[in-house]
């Protein structure tokens, strides 16, 4: 791609480093910014720099936060004895949206994935194990994606805390609400039968 | 969407103002930046601000440029008597890539589109008409998209320069190279028959 302006070229190159954004999309975005008032580009770049420079991570659960302790960990009405283990902030947001969980979280910051060069030492596993061994935890819920990497991570953590006297559970795998049975894959359908729940429980929310 | 950090929220909000980027995609991009070195966010925002603040438009053809006159207009080996009328910089880049055009361009900056509130006065039409009426132009080539808006714009400009003694042409509409005939739409196929070219011309490049 040849550009008539070095400024455009540089902006497009930087923009296309973002995941899922190629050179063409980057050019479309840059031209859009050119048509908008100058302030919009200013606000965007200020917001990005402020976010990158000033962001903090909760010292307890490693969630992204504006202070040393995130709102969830600082909330005393939540049950601090139940910890839900998730991959990143998006999973925290998704579970919070359900309104079904009143415990606290522990954000790993990724999954063990040798292909991507992510080993256990790069994840927030040590602090989790310490927290569990300190005896202040009753239950651990694994809420990672149901992939090879997710399962590996679950198992790695499980092996380190298996001798602690706590409940270790994982979120239920089964047919999505609203899904047709015939389109479900075999493994999911199999698990949904294996882990069937009493019918009365199925229409109660808690 | 509820965020655990105001900084993330602001960055996501600004990012999702870009066309085709929703809140979820914006969050994905922002979290990606968080995982990268701080410099990357710095480079990105600097490039965007520099582009928005310092960009210039060629005083002759209105193409985006780093100087008062773009490289194409400043190039004396090009034929300044043939002007190709395009919508924006992307079209200039596309035509330049073909290597088939040695004239100069005139960038309108959009198409007449009442639905989007774009009238002729917002486009660079006046300077084009002046240029044509000054007598320095031999041929005008319309190279706008073949849409209602493109055709309207072509016709609007045509009416203003129809009494000038110049050649006015439009780029050929027809079956794309490599396309199967059976999948072509009727209008395109019809035009490709109406505007058929001598066979000998069809395999010559110039």
C-alpha cells in the first residue's frame, strides 16, 4: 500500500497493529477520524494513554481497577470465602452481569498455553494458592473457557490445592438455554446428561 | 456494560466511536493494548494526533498530502490535461496501484447524498469547474462508485461543464476479470454488451 502522506502511513501502521485490524480497516478508521472534529482524535489518544499509564490492578484479585483494591474485593457484603477463578476482566464482567454470584474473583490474566509461550509463572497462580492455603477460603469455582488450555490451567491449579480441605467446583457445562438439542455437540450433550440436575432445581434461580 | 475501572470505560467509549467498532471489540482492543508495552499505546496516540493536527490537503487536487501540493500534482512527467475525478484518497491509491493512469486526480471528498446530509457545497466541485473552465484541461474521467449517489454526483458535475469543449468519460462498467458470466447482474452484463470493445484492444494494456 502506498500512501500520499507519511502521517497517514504512520497512523495506519500503528492502528493495524491492533488485533483483527488490517491495513484497509486501519485506513478506513484513520480517514473517519480526519472527517471528524480534531477534538475526537485528541480525546481518543488521551483516553488510551491515560488508560495505559494509570491503570492499576487490584492487589487481592488482580482485576483491573482504579485503586489498589477493586470495588468487588472492597465490598464487605460479598462472600469472601468463595473465589471464582477467571481468565480476565471480560469474564468478571460477564459473570457480574448474571447477578448470580456474590463471592469474589481471582483473575489469572490468561491461560497456560505452551503454543503462545504462556507458562504458569506468567499467571497469577501463586497468590491464589497462598490465599487458599491461608485457610480463609471455603470454595473455589473454576470458570475458565472449556478449551484444552482452560482445562490444563484448571488441572494445574487443582493439583496444587487438592490437599486443602475446601470445595473445588467448576461451572456447569451443558446445553445453552434456548439451544436446539439436535445441534449440540456430543461431548456437551453427554455431559449435560451425566451432570443432570433435579428438575425442581432447574426452574429455581438460586 | 459495567467496567471495574473508569479509565477502561473512557478508553472503550472513545474507541467505540470509530465506525464498525462496538463496545465489545473496543474492550478487546483496549485489553490488547494493556498487555503490550506502554510505548505501543504512546506511538499509536502520537501518530493519530500528529496525523489529525498536521495533515494537509493538496491545494490543487484536494488529495491528502504532507505538503501544499501532493506528489502527483507536483510530478511534471504526468499529463496535467487529464483529470480523474474520485471520491477520496482510497480511490486514488486503488487507481495508482493499477499503474494505468498517468494523468492527475481531483478528490471530491465524498458524494452528493441527501440522506447523509451531503450537498454539492460540501464537496470540492467549485475548484474542479474553475479548473475545467480555465481551459487547461483536455479530458475529465468520472471514477466514482456506480451507485445512486455516484451517478447523481457525476450528473451534477457534468451539467456544469457540459458546455466546455473537453472529452468527458467515465470508467468502464462491465464483468470483473475472473468473474463467471452466470453470476453477473443484468445491468452490468447489459452494459458490458452495449459498451463492447474491439477484441484486439481487449488484450492490449494501453
